[in-house]
C-alpha cells in the first residue's frame, strides 16, 4: 500500500523573526524558488510511491509549510489512528495548530489532548517513531520541554507505548529531527554532538547500527531526510553519507531546500506521514 503523506504548500512562507539560529538575517526567501523546491519535494515523494495529501496554507502563518510540527501522528491497534496536538513555543506557530487539528479530525483521526499546562511539545519536530511503531523517541531542551515530554510519555503509557526522553544540547539541532533519522528497524543516523551524554548512550542502545553524522552533515540537514521506498531524500549528500546509505540499501535522491533552510528546516520537517 502506498504511504500517505501530508504537505502544506508554501504560499505564505517567509522568514519574519528568529525562531532558531538559522534564521539570523541572511538573504531573504526567494518565494518562487521556494515554490519550485516544494513542488520538487512533492514529485520526489510521488516518484517514491507516496500518495500526497495537502492542507490549505493560511495567510500570516509563515511557517505552516513545516507540516511535521503541529501535531504528533500515531496509530495504535486499540484506538486506530490518532493525533496529539502540539503546544508550540512561538505564537505564530501556535496559530497553525487548530488548522492541522481540523484537517486530521476531518480525516478520521482521534484526538488525544495532553494537558500540557505551560509546557511545550512540538510534534514530529521532537517526537519520532521507531519504524515498527514500537516506541517513540522524544527530544527536549530547546522547543519541547522536559516536563512536556514527560506528560506526553504518561499519555502514551495508557496505550502501552514507551517514550524515550532525550536531552538536546546543540542550538543548531533544536529539534530531534535535525540530529536523528531512523533508516529502518535496526539502523539510524545520529549526530552525537547534539545530545547530553546519558541521552546519547540511551538512544544508541535501541539500535543495532548507529551511523554517526559529522557536525557539518547535521547542520546541513543531511539527518533531516525522508526514507521512502528504498530511497533517502536529502538536501545534500557527502561520500560518507552515501556509503552509510549504501550499507543500508538506500539510494540518495537530492531534493534542494535552500529556501526552507533559511528558516531552519528541510525535508523531514516539511511532511507528516499518515498511518
Ligand atoms: N522556522 C521553523 C521553526 O523554527 C522551522 C521548523 C522546522 N521543523 C522541524 N521539524 N525541524 O519553528
């Protein structure tokens, strides 16, 4: 069955403030180029056999194109497909959440509200499934808060899904999806410098093969790729990354994201896989 994936067109995409270190006054966004890059992502996903769904972009929500962050998407045999709405750090991003929640509600997803209080939780920016849905890795420190992740863990424990909290320490890896990418059930890409030592040790314990990215690879979003049907969509590739991918039976496919990198995001951030 084709993997379904949700994207949001970049009609109102812009860099208007500094939410992360990548957004610090470089050249402004080329809207036309951003649109072309987004179309190329859409075609690359379709080429890889994915069925692409879209949500309508809303004016004034400059980061809505980053479809990975507004909710956590899950599946459990006891309740079927569900989402956990995020509570985003930035006000403009928080306004994206209801649009996404409505989309998921309309598409038959159950909504699990976690009472986050003043805590933060940023969807698949920080929450990544093990590919076989057996466990969730949960980054905190810059966006999601430690207690936010703990409240999420308590909610998931009701479903019997273990959550592994991971302390992030590199501001250029402010979301877990910038320094961690599962390639299959046994192997993952990890940039070690992004984690507190105990978290790195814990994360490594869950994988037969941990492939380490260099700092340059990580900060160029090479760990923010998308695994789809034997390919790894990535904004750049190095000989080092290429050899890792080859060992794991994956072929790199370059999809440029220069405009979105100005906002601190790349391919993984721009989609949500749907169960
Ligand atoms: N400008 C966006 C922000 O700072 C980028 C989000 C990137 N998304 C991600 N999943 N890493 O919130």
